[in-house]
């Protein structure tokens, strides 16, 4: 069975408003549930594709801080 996680996540959230997406991300992070990691990865991919080089550098710096 081949599941396209990217398209599944995108379709599940296509009609969601900003608050619903925010809550989903907050819950996934606070619950520390491993099963939500692919969804967060899809969100990160969407963010990365839309980010400017300046925003990408800012994201990288925040990730680096979080790794300390």
C-alpha cells in the first residue's frame, strides 16, 4: 500500500483556517506524539518553499538555537 503523506496532509488541512492549523501544530508539539512528525514535516516543507532567503536563514538560526 502506497500512501502519499504530503497530499494527504495537504488535503486534510486545505479548508482549515489559521487558528485550526495553529492548534494542530501546538497540539502536535506539546503532545510529543511521534505519529504527528510527518505532518509537521509537510508543514515545514510548505513553509520552506514559501520563505525568502532571509526567512530561511532565520529559520535555520532558530533551529540551531533549539539544538543547544
